C-alpha cells in the first residue's frame, strides 16, 4: 500500500477500528451520519442506539503515513537520514553505504513506532463515511489500489483478496460483510527533506 500512497494511486482505506460492537452481529445494525465525525448506529432488533465518533478524525484533519523504516546506518544524503522498506531494491544499490540489504533487514523498525518527523507523506482527510464492506464500488476499488480490470466483479474479487491478505488473520475475513470506516484523503504539500 505504501508505494500506492506515495505515487497517489491509493487515496482511500477501509478500517474496522472502533466498530467491534457492531461487527459482532453486523446485520443487526444500520448507521446514519449525524454531524462531522459522529455517527449513530441503531439495532434493528432491539432499537438500541449508539452514537460514536470516527477514531481517525474528521474531514479536514491531517494524516501522516507510517511505514517500516531504518536509521541503523544514518546518512546525510537521504531523506531524514532514513531508508524505507517499501522502496524498491532495484532503485538502490544492493550494497548501500557499505552495508548489504540483509544487514538492513535486521534493523527495520515497525510503522507503529515511526516518529512524526520520519514520515514521507502528509495527507488531509477529504472523505469519511461508515458502510458495509461489500458496498465497495469499482471507483472505490481503484482508490484502494486495485488494478483496473475488465469488470467491476473482477475488481471486487481482487479487493477481497487484498482485504483478506491484510485482515483475515486479524479475524476479519471478507466473507463477512463487516462495518468499516472509509477514509479518503488528498496529499498536502511535499514534506521538507531536512534531517530530523
């Protein structure tokens, strides 16, 4: 996903964070937008309702991309003194700065712990909604980074495979029509390449 975000072909993501209660029995709920990042979920069987806010922010909020990176071999001639795992190995000398890629492989830091200064991409949220996973459209598939294929059905099948490769092991296989947040963004001005 990182290369697609960097080149602008990926502009949307779907996430389940904050929706666990509703995904225990997804068919029992309907959702309505209230205002900003706030949504109402109503249970069609019990008529219970809950108001929740999107944990990812609201339209106009800034985002920054986190990815696997390394500073084990600091250099001043690369952005922020970091190298990034998503960068194509063909574009970098396999023996880089006197160190082989196998040495870098031992030093990758998790995206979860990436500091703000090390991020290469800033975005702003331009779209926010909650919907069922199977409601994805052909345009949505493209925005998620699925290659444009000959039919919407094939594109949805490709998206389902992509979703399962990331989320099935977390207990969210595509065969269940989960509630998901749909977050869309546009890039902001390019970041400075000064060392952080």
